[in-house]
C-alpha cells in the first residue's frame, strides 16, 4: 500500500518522490446480465459523479503533450483544488475497494500488483498541489490547505487501517515463500506488510480511531506551523540610506533595489530569508545592521506574536509521543527510525558524537583567528554570531589570499547549470537539451530540459531557481512523475529542482556564491537519482530517509574539481576563465570554516534527536533548546542552522523528524564513495561511475540499501573519510596523510 504513505507525504509538501502509478480501474459493469447489487449500484453512481467532476475540473484533466503527458500549469485554477481532492479520494477508494473485495484468494498477481498501480490521479493532483503549496503559496492556497490537509490525512489513515486490506496483505505475506516469488517481489510483499503493521493496522477499532485523531490533529498543527514561519519570512527590512549598503556587492545591491520596487518602496528591501541574510552578513561593514538582520532571521517564529510557533511545537511533540506509544514504540524517534538504515536512535547519536567534538574544537580555532583580526583592526568587539560570517571572510582573505567577493563574479547561475549537465554527461551518459517554451510552466522564470541517455529520451527536468513571494525558503527537489516498468506506461521521469537564488538586477546575470553553487549541485544530485531509476515496482522506489540525501551529497563533489571550475567558472563581464591561481586558492581552502558549517548543522541534528528520543514530550521548546545546547557545549558564537521555532524539516510534516541526522549519515557514505573515485585515480572514472549508477542510483529501494552499499564498496562506509573531508583529525592518522587524500581528490 505504497500510495497511503507517498501521497500523504507529497500533500504535506515533503521534498520526496510523488505517488506514481497508472490507474487500475475496476470493471463495474453488469457481469453477463447478472443483476447488480445495491452496493455495486452505489459504487457505479459514485464513479459517475467522480467522472462528471473530472470532466469539469482544470486540475483533473489527463496530462497531455510529450513525455506521456506533462502538468498543465497553464490551465490550473486554484479554486478547483477542493473538488479535485474529493474526486481523487473517491476514485482511489473505489479502485481499492474493487481490488480488496475480489472474492478470489489474495495473491501477488491479483492483489499486490493492482494495488501497486492504484492512484495515478493522486500522483498528478499532488504534483500540482505541491507546487502551489511550496512555490506559489498565497492566502487562497493556505485556506484550502488548512481545510483539506486534515481531510486527506484522515482519508489515507482510513485506507491504511482497513482490516480487509490488512487481511489481504497478510495473506500474500504469509504465502510468500510458497508463491514462487523472486527476491524483489518478496521484498515488496514483506515491506508492504511490515509498513501496515508499523502504521497501526493491527490496532483495535478504538485505537485506530485514536490514531486517526492524532494524525488529523498533527496535520492541522503542521499547516499552522508552516504558515506562521512563512509569514515571518515574508517580512522585510527596508533600507533608505546609501550608507546602509556599505560593503555589499553591486549585484546584491541591485537585487535589493528590485525587491524594494516590487514592494512599492524606494530604497532597498531585505527579505527575511537565508538567501538574503547570508550574503548580507558576509559582506556588510555595518555591524549594527548585521545584528538587526541576524536577529530578525534567527527569531522567525519566536517573537511572542501571532506567528510564534512554540505552542504549536509543544502540541506536535505531545501528539507524536502519544502516537508512538499507541503504536507500540518507546519514542517518536524509535517509530520514525524503524525503517531506516540506522534503525535505532543510538546508532545515529553515536555517529554524530564521533564528529561533534572535533567540530567544536575547530570552531574555537576559527573564532580565535577571527578575534585576532578584529583586535588588530581595533574593532573593540568580541565575536558574536552576527560577526562570524563577516570575519570568517577576513580570515579567508588572510590565510588563503581569497575573498568571496573575488570568487562570486565567476559563478554565473547559467554557467553552473551548464556545469551540472556536463558532469552528468561525463558520469552517466546523460544529455540535456533546453525546451523552455515548449511545455507549460507555473512561472515564466521556470526553465525546462529534455533528458536523454544516448538516443533515448528518459525524461524532462524543470528548474525553478529564483526566490519569489509565496515560495517557501530553502532548496528542494521533487518529482512530478517517476519512471517504472510495471504496467508499461511510465516511460519517463519528470523531475524538478527548486532554489531561492536572488536574481540579478538591472539585466545583470545572476551571480551565486560558492555555497549556492554547492546547493545547486546538491539538489541536482537528487534529480539524477530519479532520472537514473530503472525499477519495476513503484513500491520499491522510495529509499530510507538516511539514504535519500546520499546521491545528492555525492554530486556536490564534482563542483570542486578543477575541470568544472576552469571550464565553467568564467567572469560575468570579461568572459575570462577563472585564473588557475584562484582555483588553487579555492582548492586549498576547501575545509575552511568547516567548524562553523559542521556545528551549525550538527547542533540542529542533535537537538532533533534528543527532542524526539524521549518518552515525556517537551513543553517549553525554547528552554529545551537553550539547556540542551549548553549541555553539549554549543559555541556561543554560532546559532543552530535551524532553530526549533522555524525548523520546517521537523514541524511542517513528520518527514525529517528524528531524521535530520540523515545528512551526516548520508555524507559518511558520500565521503567513502568519493574515496572510491580517488582509489580509481580520477573523479571521472567511468567504471566507478557506472557501478555507482548501476548498484546505487538506478535501483531505488529494490534491495536493502546497506547491502547495496556493501556490494558497491565491498564493506560498510568508514567514518574516517568524512573526518578527512571536513579537515578534522583522524584518530591514528597524521595530518599529512589526510592532506594527501584531499589533494588526490582534486586531480
């Protein structure tokens, strides 16, 4: 019953693959003239009503055009979503009932396969809805989300908890060993049954109703949380004096002026998002304004006003704890991690605490370097969080003769996209041809590309790169359509990358930072994962949460190769390639500021795990955050990458709750995978790339991901490689050995 999980996840706006599948429409007609029962007549009436609603609804129309159909963004009416939700749920229910009520004994062929193919309407609907809730949100969308999110959540809970479906699923499960199934089919059957049990299918009727109530209340709270954070992110700090722009790059100033104009203001507008905060803190020489921008950003959702999220968080934590207990799990963390590679909270914490001390020690070194410069300049300050990025750039300049402002002119967004495509071609034989204008898009700035492997078209790639009003912050990948063999209809992937880059003003090209370029490569790594899929059953398409980030983190590595930098990093004014000496400086500084980056992320992951690996729910999130950070020795000069009041990963859905550690888990595999390319002698080694694609990318979740990794590497990943990658000491290994490894990766 894969659809019950995937569809709910997509509706909640999670960055994951959408539900996929061609509809298995049941035959409802009279059988050889036999009189139809009342139930059958009612079912037919419901289907006819659904059909009528479909014919009039802009969202429920069949997808047409190339790639077996593409989303009809140019036809969508937001007001049609409520009817589309109801019609889709009715259609799914009718299809499931027809499969469930088949009087023949349940088998893989007559139950598992048709259940795999239920729900194409939901895939299409929630692909469109995901864009409107994440990329094009407005008051109308939020009102619909508030009303319909709980209804959809309750609907899929009812399906998950249907005792007749459980009985059919269990019958196939019990007979799996004698049914002649292959290994992949057996895995699908086992996962289907285990998932139902984990999600409460064995509960008694009263407990099932309680579970539905918990999930319904959680869906309301998730919506409340995300709307409040988005409201705080849609606030602005307005600047009217040119003196307020001291230190800011011209291209950034132009974008701020354009933002102010869009708000009907004169001067410059700073939106309360990371894409604005980060470059401002790195460059502004106005310490008072750095503090103002920083404070507004880190206090999103935590201002004691109508958008304060602390009470919402406490409610979510209480509901999660009660739900976990009802389902038979010790804590919410144990519930969420039951189907991950780590399996237990202790395994995740063990990995995090192996890295945390080295990261904190490095922060102390970084702060000392910054304080030394501040003192030498007579600044008369002690380094505070709003100073960290600014003085880090000064240290970078002093240690490596490298200024981020010197780098940025060479990183044009369009050129970096060319770099993405070139790297994917060299590694996986993919080509990307721009098709913008030939298929509908949801915003004029969205670009599209046809994807081929050799002469065969395998999909279409969308890019929505720029920040806009109504678009949630951050960066993410999603799919509108996934490719699989079952049913013979899904021959193409439709993948989408979504970023929040600040568009260049006054007709200038969009310049992005090195960090932004890394994000671009990261999210595209997710897309490559799905574009490379070669799976049979859609139910084996999703991967464990702590594997999901692995392909994307691996893809980041190619950005820093000399070939990519020297070929695509060209000056936006002169067109000259980035000088070799500047490339050398970038390479030499690859582990610069890793203390900050690691502590910023890892503190968030540790807080997440400690918050959810407890039986008694936290009632005061602010207090818990402060006390836990103090207990683990959080440096005072750094704030969590995501403070609890704005931690969308944790509280806009269940997706990353007790799962933010997964980035580190995945990066451990990533660093170990990069070592495989090092050992092969080149980051472009085709044999290693093909093994990586064939064993790990193309297979989805068709085999256990731990076993798949062992097949690729011949062993489990080793922690030493992530320590080397971040420039931290490796126990028992000299610093020279670690440096030699890093240098070989750059060849």
